[in-house]
C-alpha cells in the first residue's frame, strides 16, 4: 500500500488517472445523492407529520429509502439498473443514452455530472498537488457539487450536508490545514451572520423572505474552511453571477418565481477556495 501511495506522489500522470477514474465513480454516486436526498427528506417529513398529527394511527408501511437501498431503477419502467449498466459515462454511451429495458431516453445530466465531478477533481489536483490539502479539497468539491444540484432542483440545502461540511471545516482547521483554528471559527460565525443580516433587512423592508437559512449555513461552512477574509469575495462573486442569472430568469419566466441562490454560493466558494488569495492580490494591486 505504501508503495502505491509513493508511486502516486512521484508520478503525476498516475495521480491524475487514479483521481479522475475515482471521481467519475464518485460522480455516479453523487447522482444518487442528488436524486434521493430530497425524497428521503420528504419521506422523513411525512413520517414526522403523521406522528405529530395522528399519533394513534399506525405509520404507513413504505419502503425506507436510503442512499444504498433499494437498488437504482429506471424512472420510466422501474427495471433494476444492473452494475454493468451503471459504469460512469461508458454505460450511457454504450446504451446510447437509453434504458436497456424500455429504451426510454436517459437524461444526459447523469454523465454530465460524472464528467463535471472528474473535471473539478483534476483541477483540485492541479492546484494542490499530492498533499493533504488536495485530499480534503476533493471532499469539499464533491459535497459542493451535490449541494449545487440539490438546491437547483428543489431549492433545499439539506442540513445533513451543510452542517457536515461546516464540522469538517472546523475539524480539519483545528490542525491549520487551510487556515488557523481561530480564523475558521470566525469564518463560520461571520459567514452565517452576514447573510442573516441581509435576509433580515430584506424581510424588514419588503415583508418577504429573500433567501433560506440553508444559504446562511452554506456560507458559514465555507467560512469554516477558508476563514473570514475570503467571505467578501464569495459574497461578491455569488451575488454578481446570481444577479445575472436572476435577470435572465425574470425575462424568460412569465411568473415571478423564486430561484435557488445556493448554487452560486457553492460555485463562488469553490473558486475562492482554489484561487481566492490570487484574486484578492490582483484586486488589491499587490
């Protein structure tokens, strides 16, 4: 095992290959996370509501959904997707983007997320090299991709992932991996409060809720990873991109529908994580 690790450290090509293939597999798993997590939450909410409103009635017997069970099935014909039909990217190409049983189209988003995960992972390797920062950077990248698409689909940022991300940030920075322990704590606190203040003022002025608490928790988690100094950059980048997309959506949509802000925080946070210090130096003219 030690020889394999040494080989990866000393051979960049091997490191890129292993991380790339591994991340394609992680991307396939993230597709499951993105699809099932909101359904798992809905199932839990239904159970909680039934226990609260009708505790005397037996709980409706339904198959408990987890990330591992039941086996993945085609959403159209419910046929089980076998392992050889679930090889990242390759299976989609071999099946020509169609279910192997009913031949209904399979969304191109599945291989796209797998490729996106691998591409982002390789960028992390290029930035950090074979270091402990790279390993934790991959974890951050995977979680941010999952949160981005969950929020895009459902306008939800599950606590089980945002709080886990925050705990990881505080935990690894207790060893000063990316920033000092004190900076990580302040980053978490300031990250939460700065968006909460914006939310409160917007609600005070308009009487409407401009964003959800999940956005606060996500920015707080990013603050726990990077400290408070990069938070202004994250807020600025996410607001700029979010404003552009928001204007486009207002033009396209006939109704004034809300849109998810979490994906823009996640994207801005990932950019700041990799190149934040360089961007700040350029901005400040150093």
